[in-house]
C-alpha cells in the first residue's frame, strides 16, 4: 500500500487561516480563470433547448466519459454565424470559469464551429428535411423565367470575379440593364445581407425611380462547404422562397450544392450559366426573326395568288352585267313613266288639306281669342296688385316689430355696459389703493434694509478702528503694510489717521531685518531620544492552504 501523508498536528489545524465560503469560491474562481484563460473544447451539445427568455443559452458539452456546463451570452449568440443545436459535435472557444452559486465550473463560449465536414453535412441534411417538410422545395411553387427580361437584379459581392463574368456574358448574348445589390458572400453577417438583398429587390415598387427587376441572380464563386454555408442558412432559404421575382441560384461550381439551389426557381451550375439562362442569344434571335419574316412573305404571296385564282374562277361563274341590270332597268323605266301622274295627285291632296285649314282662320275667331287673352291679363294684373300690397303690409309690420325689439335691446345693452364700466372703475380704484399701500410698504422695507446695511458697513469699516487711535501705513503704491520687515531703509510710506493722511520716510540707519529664529522646543532632548524597540512576537507557521 502506498504511504499516506502524515496528518497535520491539531495545533496547526487550529491555527490555520479561516476562509468564508465566498472568499474560498472567489479564490477558486481566480485560480481556474488564470490557469485556463482561453481554451478550445471539442464535444457534443447536450441539453440545448433554445435560447432562454433572457437571450442567454445554457447547455452542456460531453464526450464518452465527461461533461462540462457551457453558457453563451445574449450578445455573443446574436453575432454567431453558426448556432448551437442539440446533438451536434462542435469545437467551442472560450474561457473557463466557476459559478459560485452552485459550486461548479463552466465554459463561457465566445465562438462556435462544427467539428469537421461531417457535422456540417449532418446539419445540412437535417435542415433540408425540415424545409422540405414545409413544402419550400415543391416544384409547384417554382416560377417560370421571363423570356427576355428588361432589368436583371444580381445579389453578389461587388469586388469578386463573379459580377464581371455575369456582365461579360450578358454583353455577349443580349445586353440588358443590371442592378447589383452588393453583399458579403461569406463570413459573419453574410446570410442576413443576402436575405435583406432578396427582400429589398422584391420591395421595389413597379414604375418607380428605380426599376423593379424581372429576374434575380444570387451568385457566388466556388469554395469549401464552410465558405458556402451562408447559403444554407434558413433566413436565406426562406427569403428566396418568399421572392415574387423569379430567382436563379448560381452558388459555387457545378458540384457544389446548397439549400438555396432547392428553393430557387432555376439552378445554374456556374454564374456564367446563370447569365445564359437569364437572356437568349441576340444574334440567334436576329436569324430567327429574319427567317420568320421570309416565311411570312412567302406565305402572303401564296395566299394572294390563291385569292387571285379564286377571284378569276368566281368571275367566270358570274352572269354578265347586262343580264343582271335588265330587270332593274325595266323597273326604272316604269317608275319614270308614272312619276308625272303621281306628282299631280300629291299636289291636289296637299291643296285640299290647306283649304280645310284656312277655312278655320276667320276674324271673329281671332277677335275672340284676343278678348280672352285681354281678360286673363286684366285679372292677373289685379291679383298682382293685391298680392303686392299685402306683401308690403306684412313686411312693414315685421320691420316695425324688429325696430321695437332693436331699440329695447339697445337700451338694455347700454345699461349693462354702463354697469360693467362702473364695476371695472371701482375695481381699478381698489387695485390702485392696494398698489400704493404695497409700494409704500416695499419702500419702507428697502429703506430699513439700506439703513441696516449702512450700520453694518460702518461697524465693519477700518475707519472705525482709525477713530480709536490706530493708523494705517501704506507703501508708495498705496498697498497696506502689515509688518516692519516689509519697509526698507529710506522707504517712503503714507500714514492714514482718522482725520487725514501724512507722508513719512523710514530711518536710513535702521538695520536690515533678519529671519526670525524658530523658538526652541523645551522637550527637544526628549524628542531626540530614540524609543526603545518593541519586542515582536514570532508568528506561528500556519502552513499553505494549497
């Protein structure tokens, strides 16, 4: 059996330093953080149920034989490109610390990445099944590409070779107007920028200052699965699925597969192929249009020749013009022969109707109608005069009543205004009296305050001191002198008394003042004596806690 360490004697245990629980926890926390300040830990995520209501994430990292608690703070979790998921093997970078509240150690994660390509592929397959179950990859949702778009929107990096390849290919095939939305195509924040670009193109109103694209191209060059991971994020896939503009996915090379390829309306193996899918070949269109024009002219010529043949055949089958006009010519001759007789009969009939009408127009009938009209006019004039007089009488009575009411209201209003003026005059007199009293009181208070201030000033003035027999000495500049040392030999001074000022000159043979000697301390010997050294007790060795 191995030798056991000897137990410390009881005296040493009794004399050991006592820690509180908080002090011991803080000491352990400092030791762990100093020793493991920055670590990378590989393990499987366990117990992850999503972000807490506070925004922080709490879970554990485990392997075959151990487990460590982990925490991701809210701000760090929001900036992470790769989010934690249950059962995923990851490499976590952070610092090790302790949580005194439950006496356990934990890792505060600052960065998270999948542990190898296998973990990314597993995550991609799981996300693909989830989105496919929602129906985002159904063929029925995909839109047809426009045959010849006017405006093409491109979502890609403005500094890469992808945009140059697309523009060059469009220039070769069919030049179109291109709108580029610059985004990051990899790294932190790239997925959010790509999703915002797709939604931004869809938010452009038709007919505005900025034209709305007819087709979108989301393009990026080739790279590893980690480089293309932004196009596997749910936010990008859902933005592509919500796009009302037909979308072509051109991410990576032909062998690179991302989730946006499944939800896009068309997938291109390369960005150059996406430009070829977007527009046809202009020269081929010219050849096809010329061929269609040639075929149209040939068909028109054949149709004209066919109609000309049909017209000749129809002309041979028709009878002669004289045969067709024979019967109408006979009808015309018969109508011309009967025309004079019909004109005479028509004139005789109109004469009979005129004679019948004129027999009714006699002078007696006309006089009777004039008499009736004159009688109606007289009756209407009498009725008009009566109605006019009645209306004038009614208006006169109404105006008389209004005059009486106006006079009464004018008198009452004048009396009310006189009463109001009297009340305001009385109020003005009262306010004037109050103002005079207040002014007198204020002036009295100010006079008393000034008098008190004058008395205080006289009491504090140095002239009252001069009145008691003292004098004030000033130098040539008029500054007061407080000590004899400040006056040199032969200096001019001015002495102020209570009743006036006089000039004076200091003695020329007065010795120059020297610095005053410091008074001797009566107990200097006692102070210089060194105190006897105190006996210091030797501390007992308490040993080391660690």
